[in-house]
C-alpha cells in the first residue's frame, strides 16, 4: 500500500482540483498502487471536501458493474465513489459542468433508502434491502480531475485505480421521481431511451456489458460497510450505466425515458 504521506498529497491535489473545477497532472509517484491505496486516497479526499457542508456524503455511486465492461477496460472490479450533496439535481434542472471535465452522461437506476440497511455479523442480503429501497431513473454525469495527457499514459488498471481515488470519477447526478413498484421490473431487459438534443438514442448495454442494478446495489452496500462507513435513510446509490456513456458539452439537453419506471431530463451549462 502507498505510504500515508503520498496518500495525503494525492488527496489534497484531488480535493483542490474538485473545489477549483480544474484538472491537473498526477505525478506518477502519487498514482495508487493498489485498491487499498485508491480507497484510502478517496477517503482522505472526502474528508478534506467535507470541510464544506454542501459536500457532505449523501450516498454512493458505482461504475464498471458488468464483466463485459471490466474486461474491455482492463479493470479487476467495480469503481465506487461517494455522492456529495452539492452534486445532486432534480429532473429538469440546469446542471453546471464546472466539476465534470470531459463529461459523459450515463442512464442508471438509483435506489434510495427509506431506512438504514441493517448491520449484521455477515454480509447484507437481498432480502435485507428489497423492503427498504425505492427505485428511480437517474443520470450519472461523470467527470475527472486528471488531464487527458495524464490519463492517456495509464493502462486500464492504472486508470481504474486513479478513478477510484478521484471519487469514482464523480461529477453530478440527476434524479427522477421515486417508484415503489420496481420489484416487478426486469432491469436486465429494460430498454432505455437516452437522447441528447433529440438525436438518435444512445445504444443500450446488453448481456455481459450490462451490470444487474440490484446486484450492484448489494455489492455497494456490503463494500461501504466493509470499509467502515454506513448508509442512512435518504441516502442514494447509483448502480452503473445501462447505456453507452455519451459525451456532453455546454448547451446540451438530455431526455431519458425508462418504461415502467419513469423519465427525466436536464440541461447542461458551464455556469
């Protein structure tokens, strides 16, 4: 595992870039060497950002939830990160891109907790969660604190570890209305219609390229608790993209429809 001094230095650079809305070249000596180092950097970054009340954690997001995406990108597992209060927007909102450098939009399922998941002696089960969550359509707007030059020099594993350290490539999220009757839905067969400026819909991810949203929720809750953190009533978990990530820019309008679950939209601006 990377030394404490390097973890603090990397986290400080990431937190400063987050607050300033810019990117930087991460020195190679500060690139996490393993998942433990990446998680420790993310945790320290979150601690530094929490000095601003608006940046308190209000949930978690997870990317690369499918075997197909992990294999194609050279990852060894999912990429988790925190959702901060300042990054959450309601459907129809104007979303600033200041923290979403090289932004891409993904259509996802969000689960909100009606009560805190129970702490048990073993892993939390599907039955533990089904009764205490609602589901909603969501948009995950990913971002990065690293420059393109920096990221292009890394291999898949290095990009994965750097992304974990950078709060799971977090940017902003848009949430639609909650739905309590989601249990009857087959998310693996859900055809999502995500369009930017009314153009052709984004391709859906299918088969091994689509992670199961509820399994991603289950993984995330157990992962968060294993790291010593907890989830509370009102917290949200985003569970991985159902569509191919689409690049967005200033002025774009996004509309997403998920039959049986709901719809949502947003507008993007630099301000």
